[in-house]
């Protein structure tokens, strides 16, 4: 996947998410999603959270990719997966209650624009940097991922959870 394809994915997500929120009824937002313990509103927040994670991970992936210290880091994270899953669940549960859908749209737009700006400054060499990841944390984490893979991860995560929405 090249830089233009990743950028196009993010542009599609921005448009799609805004459309999902615009069309969602209050009843639809309160409805239970399919395959999670979250409501649709909470799952929408979790979808935004996936891109927040990507934005947060980028400096770490660049640093550990250059230093080649990521194998132990990933092993420690894998060992801490249970607390992560609890924090992930309750963070999205709370975020879905606190952050309004309109603010979710704004937050996602700002995050995607920041990622696209950063992507525009990446070199082929920086996109190829590799870091070990904790695959027990997420089904889309692989044991090693490039910076390019991490940019794409946000959309994989988004698409997975989009299929679980039960909006009108």
C-alpha cells in the first residue's frame, strides 16, 4: 500500500464517519452493537480511539524502529494485555458517554488531518521502519509492523468495527 492509498483511506474514513454520525438517530446510538458489549455510540468512540492510538504510536514506532529495541517492549506489552483490555473497554465505554457524537467527528477529523500531514513528510525509508507489536492486544496487530502498516492499521480497525454497528 502506498502513501496515496493510505491518505485516500483516511479521507474516506473522515467522510464515512461524519455520514454515520449525521444519519444516526438517538435510538440507534443507544442500541447495542453487534459482537461487542458497547452501544453504537460507545463503539463509534472506540473507532475514533483507534486513530488516536495510531497518532500516539507514530513517534514510538519511529524511535523503537530506529533503535531496534522493540522486541522486549512488545513482550512486556503482551504480558500486560489483561489490564490493557480492561482499560480499552472502560475507556471506550466512558468516552462514548462523555464525548458527543459531533465532538467525535471533530476529534477524528483533527486526528486524521494530523496523520495525513505526518504521512506527507514520511520518506520511503521511514515508512519501512519496523517495530515489534503485541499481537495479543488486537487482531490487526502483527508481531512486526512497519510504519506504513501502522498507518493502515487505523483503517483496518475502523472497518472491523464499522461492520459491528447496528445503526438505522
